[in-house]
C-alpha cells in the first residue's frame, strides 16, 4: 500500500488552517461570545462562597458553576480584585501559560488556534493554567494544578508520587471548603449535566468499559492525557485540550480532536488502541500508524 505523504510545511499549513477555521466557526456560535465568560462565573461563585452563599447555585445565563471546592480556593486571588482585572488576569495567564507550554512541548505557537485550547483561553477558564502547570512537570505545579481543576489529577496517574502528594496536600488545605454542600449537589455533576457538552464515553455509558480498555492498550502513548476528554463525566469541549501533550507529532489525531463532535475523544482512543493491537500482531497498519503515532518529542511526563 502506497503511503500518502505531505511536505512538512504543507502539512503544518493544512492543520493550522483546519484549527483556525473550526475555532472561528466555534466562536461564531458560542453562547458566550464575550471573552472571559468562565472567568466571571468562577469569580462570582467564589465571592458567593466568601459571603456565605451556595456557589453551586450561581448561574450565568443557562450555565451553572460546577467546579469542585478546591477551585474556589484557587480563585481567591481573583475574587479579591475588581471583575475586569480578574478577567484580564485569567485570560492573560491562560494565554501566556499556554504559549509557554507549547514551546516546552516543542509545538508551534499556531497551536493556540487548536479549538479546545482556544475555547478555554477565550473564556478565561482556569484549566488552561492547570494544563500549563502539568506540562511544567514539577511537584509544586502538580499540587497547584489539582487545586485549580480536580480532574488534573488524572494525567498525574503516570506520575504517581506527585499524585499522592498533591492529593494529600489538597486534603489538608481544603478542609475549610464546603464539601458537604458539594456532595449534596451531586458532586457538581448533577447540576451540570444539562449544560455540559458531555462529549466523553459517559454520553453513551456502554462505551465507558471499551474506552477504559483502550486507554490501557495505549498506556505508553500518553493515555493519561487522553483520559479526561475520553472518560470524565459531563465534559465541556475545552476538556479536550488536556490531551494536547499526547498530540505532539500526531497531526491526524489532533485534527480529529479539533472537531467539536461528541464521542470523538473516546472513539479516537478506541481507534488508536485498535491500531496499536494491529501493530503488535504484525497486521499491516503501517500507513495509518505513521499518521497517528507520535513523531518527535514525547508527551510531558
């Protein structure tokens, strides 16, 4: 079978154009077209908690705050300054943190247009900061990342010492947080299901088991980074950006995950597992593997 090839520069132009077009289309239909939508929501929820209220009762339009309690603690500095300052700061930290992470991973800066990543930066969602801290790779970065976004613990499964320490620190410093109220609210997910994009395998629960098996099969190909968008419940589209460190040198996988299509992440993971099993058994999957296996720098560890 003849292998399809593109000059590297042509491939970059094609993928970058794909990212830009999808991000532009996504922005045109987003309910929150004003930058910093998530930053405002997180700040309002944190202020509500500080004033003795229920942060999980906070709405902005149809979107309800649903982050776990540690996110409230992480957002305290932004709650103590005016809203405009907080929004600019969160968008700025997300933008520059992401740009730094791209350079650390050896990815061109045009990857800022990767649609899930662009979505998170535009909305000022703190996940962009957490992702940069995970890519940074230190223990301190891991602790802060898990404090910002609890599901940031999942990529740390490949760095279990950092995971154990981060969770231990979190357990101690978050005792003052309203965990009981969060549990009563169904872990935030119960109130979040009707507004979530919900693109993971949990959208069709029968896919959860095969997706978990597939993640095990590709465990040496950055499965810990794919896990959040593939199997975390009640996902939003920007969750897909958590897979970015595993996409280095994988243009076709990146192009697929750029699509805001539900179930894309679990289907991609299952597809990668099938190709990996075919490769292990000597079945002719070479041309496809050449487009889906990493070339260049390995995922951050």
